[in-house]
C-alpha cells in the first residue's frame, strides 16, 4: 500500500509503538486488567519489535503472555538508591530496608503457597521465614506483633496489589493492621513468576557482600572480545540515558566516555525514535528530555509547599560558592519562611520543621541529579545551574526583573 493512507497507517503504527515502549519504561510490569490495560494491548501487538529493540540496545528481556507483560530491566547504576519502591497509598512513603526484606519474604511465601491466601496466614509464613538464622544474624527479626511491623506488611501487600500480583477478594488491610479483621487475596501466579528481574537466581549467587551479589545477579556472559565489551558499554550508556535524569561525562570511565563520544548521535537517535525523548547535549553531559513530561517519578518544579521550598533551595545551592551544610540550609528555610510563608502550609511554618523540609528537598534534588551529598556538605551539580536566579536588575522605566543564570556552554564536538 502506498500514498497518503499508507503514511497515515505508518504514522499510527509508530505512535502506538512509542506509546507501548513508554508504558513499559514507566511500568515494567503491565497486566491485562490493570490501569494500563490499553497500553498492555499495544505491547502485545508490538511485542516482537519491542523485544528486539530492548534486547539489542539495553540487554533487557521482554516476556509477554495473556495476563502480563514484563520488561526485565537492569539499571545502568546498580548502587543508585534515589528511586526506591513506594507504598501504594496516600502517603507514598519510600520503602525501608525492613520493607524490602518483607517484600522478598512475602514473594517467597506466595511462590510456595496456594492460589488464594489470607493476609493473616501470609503473615504467619513470613514470620516463619524470618526465623532463618542468617536473617537473625543480620539483625533482621519479624514478629508482626507490633503495629509498625503490620503496617510494613500492609505496605508490601498494597504494592503487590498495584503491580497485579495479588487481587483483593474480601476485607481490608486496615482491619488487619488494627487487629479487627483479615483480608483474602487471589494470587496471580503467572504475574508473580515475572517479578524477578535478575539474570541469575539469588540462590545461585555465592558472594556475601551486597554489592558483589548485585553484580553477580546481573552479570552477562564473559566479556572476552572487543565486540562484547563494546556491547556492554552501549547497553550501560543507553540504560542510563533512559533511566537517569542526567548522564554526566565525569561519572563515566575513560572507555565509556570514548565510546559515547564516537556513538552519541547513534545512541540518542535510537532512543528518540522509540520513545520520543529529545537529547539535550551540553558540555557537562546529556539529558533525554521528555516533551510529554510523564516518564518520571520525580518532578521539578512541582506545585505545593514542598515543591516551592525545593525550588528556592535549588536556587540557593546553584549560587553557593561551595558545599552547604544541612544546618545552613535549614537556616535558609527559616529566612525564606519570613518572605514566602504566607503561601506555605501551616505545618511547614512550625518552628523546628526546617530539617525535615530540607531533607525532603535534598532527596528530590539528589534523585534528579541536581545535587550531591558529600562528606563536606551538599554540593550542586552542573544541571542545577538552570535554577539559579540572579539579583534583581532594574531597567528604566520598567520594574525589576529576575534573570535566570546562563546555562553552561553547550558546545560539544560532533563526532559524526
């Protein structure tokens, strides 16, 4: 088929493929009856093309069946802790170490269990598993007798409900937490089977150090040729460009930087073609900018009190001559409250609230690659320069205006 109709159909196919790819990047586990059911159908329709792209460019595998689509992602940086799992509830609190351990124990119990399970019964199985001597030796114990422990288990269950691993049949988690009732779930075993994303099962990993265990669980075949080494570098760079807010050249090894210098145009073009992200190349690094602004779990700027405080502190850090201590930033928040407190929530204006406000702002800035915590204090990273605001400049006869500071020199040698 040729002509205008063919062009329309090709355009629609490309748009559907892009929508499916973006859905997988946002939610690597999609279910047929979940909140992204339409995108799941698109993934199934374009599964062969998506599978080939992800395997070739990032080394991720895509498994699809009638119930779920699972993109098994390996992050470009294994030690990045700035994007934790979050409770699927109003508070959206980040998962703690204890919740991650509970999640693993819960998945193990579900894997051994039946197609239906009550939360009380699941809790009993988790307590038995937590009695493992190695866990006890590591200082990890669960009795689930305390309310805070039951809250943690409820948070784990809500995450599994959101992911589609469990389906609530009757009851409510709050009743279990308060001790007044129980909850019954269907266990969706085919979805559960897709949860692990490692290339090797944890039981097959011999290393004891957590960092080495992560490396072994995600290690590819031996890199005994230039072709395999270059492929590993390409995968790592593409993963970081897809997942990280900014890829800084200073964070790369010499081999990675040399490869990116030669292949930058090819790598970014491939990403743009599949996802619609646009490469912003500057002297300090590359960011894949999303025109649709929905491929992120952390946003800035953001409305509300915390968003406003984060933006103001970003400007302060961008203008700072050196590292800033948290106490200094807390003092700055007290000063800002005098000027802007009328627009903030009451709790943010309470005396003593400043350290928590600073911590929340810094967590976001670090997650976005805009700031870094060091032993000397918090330092800005180059991309934060766009949030710097200069001193007011008076122009006659107009009023004072604030001028954003200039961004770093965007000149980069074109390798093509």
